[in-house]
């Protein structure tokens, strides 16, 4: 019995140990499962956070791109939105418009302490100060000339290279300096943004206005010693003196004709080129010079503000009135230096001088025949156009006034096309 009892206790101990071992094993299994579950949960959370991070990055990127695009649109929309109300010039920055307005207001807040000269922009003052210090760090190697700033140096170098990078989009003319292109553009636009406060006359360039203002202030330091006439600047006086001396330093390379002023040579050159860049919007007629176009436009509007006090005849421009007044006074201020003959109009003198020189600058493009006057060439061209041809004999005439009795021997009556 004792043996059975002992064996029974051993079995009980083993059973207890087995049950405990199973409980421990189950607990360990549960712990492993719990650990794996936590790891899986952690992995899922990390994945979720990673995906959420990616989404946030994409969202931030989209917002960034949207903001950048909005800024770009705002920048684009702001371009050329700052417009000068006086001359309609546009700028992409308000600061540039503010600087530009000083051109119209005449504001010059930057003053040189050494000479008192004023400037509208600070950089212009800095550039000017170098003229006092004598500082000229930019030297031209070909000619040795020195300059205070790089812009002047670069512009000068183009005089050696012949480079003209600034081109007019309207007529194709090129320039070495941007400022020269800007000055040229007003020829096409007709813009005259600089008015005189005293007489209302407008000018294309500020420098011309400044010179004009001296005629009102009486500031004319340049006087002609021969006739006493006063001028606002030395260059105008020099040009005037050539009227007394007869000097003509500006010569046309095509026909050899000389002029006392460079501007007169430029006007003359269009005679050879045939260029007529100024067209009337109403009738399409073209002109070589803008002044001639302006006078022509008044024939459409009927505007004749210049009236003769003697016969009440009206004219569209002052120069025509002045020429007309000489018919009343008998004045003939234009004298031929070769024969002494005088004329009331300069154009008549020019036409007369050709009789001495034998010059025939107006050539027919179809037959090569040359003429002394442009009007004669115009009449001649009608012969080629067959505008006035006789149907009976085939003879060609330059105008309709040449009737049958004087021009056509075959018939007294001519049938015109």
C-alpha cells in the first residue's frame, strides 16, 4: 500500500509538472503570438506613417508648385502694368516707372557737392563724380582713349568693330548705342513728350527742349559777330556761320552735292534712295519727311491756321505762309552766288543752281533719261505709263493739255485712254 501511495504521489507530481509545463508552453506561445502581433502592428503603423508622409510630401510639393505658379502668373500679369500716363511708356517694375517720371517732372534730387550739378538718378551722379576725380579705368587699346565707365567704353569699342547690335524693328536701321535707337524710334511714333511750359511747343528729346527754353529766358551766350543773331548753343551758331562763309563740309557721295548741315545731307539722301517712309492713313500717299506728311494731313482736315493779313488767304503751315508773304513784299532773300539772281523761295534757288552745275540727279528707272527737276521726271514717267496716248497715231504725251492742234499732226482731236 505504501508503494501504491508513493507511486500515486509521483504520478500526481508528474501530472502537476505536465500541466504546469503545458501552461508555461501555452503562455510562451501566447507571448510569442503577442510579440508577433505587436511587430505586425508596428510594421503596419510604420507603413501607414510612411505612406502618410509620402502623401504629405506630395501635398506640400503640389502646394509649393501651386504657390510658385501663382507667383509666376502674378509676375507675368504684373509685366508692363506700370504705365506712364504722360507718354504711355510701360515698365515691368514700379521702381522703374518712378525713375522714369523724373524725366517729365524734371526732378533731380542727386546733387554733386563739387559743382552743384543735379541728376535724376544716383548712378548718373556716381558716373559724373568720376569726371572730377579724373578716374578713367577703362582704356581702349586701339586708340588709347580712356573712359570713366564700362558702358561708355563698350559703346566706343563698337566704333572700331563697326558692330551695331540695336536694330529698329520698323525700318531695319541699326545703331551702336541703345540711346540712339530710342532717339530714332520717335521718328516713327511721332511722339513728342517734352512740351514747353511757356509756348506749348513740343519736342522729341529733352535736350532740344532745354535748348529751346533758352530762347524764352534770353540766355543766348553765343552771338553771331557778323549779323548779331543770338543762339542758345555753340553748335547752332557754327551751323549759322556757314551761311556767311559759304562752307559746305557735308558732301553726298552719290552726286557730290554739298551741304552746310548734316541734317540737310540726310534729307537730301532720300532723293537718291526714293524712300518715303511716312504714309497718310486717309489716302495712302507717301512722303519722304514727317513734316511734309503733317502738312498734307491738314488738307484732309481742312485745317489752315495760318492766314495772310493782306489777302486773307489761309495756309496749313507757317513756312508756306512766309513764302506767300514774299509775293506781297517782293522780298527775295535767296541769292545765287554764281550769277547774283535772287529768288523768293529756296526751292527755286536750288532748281536754278542746277542750270549752272548741269547736274541732273533725277533719273528715269525705265529708260535712264536724267532730269534737273523732280517734277520734270514725274511728267516724263507718264510717257511710260501710257496714261496719255493718242489712239489715232500712237504718239505718247506727258499730260492731257497737249491737245491735237499742238501735239498731234494727224488729228485735231485726240482720244485719250
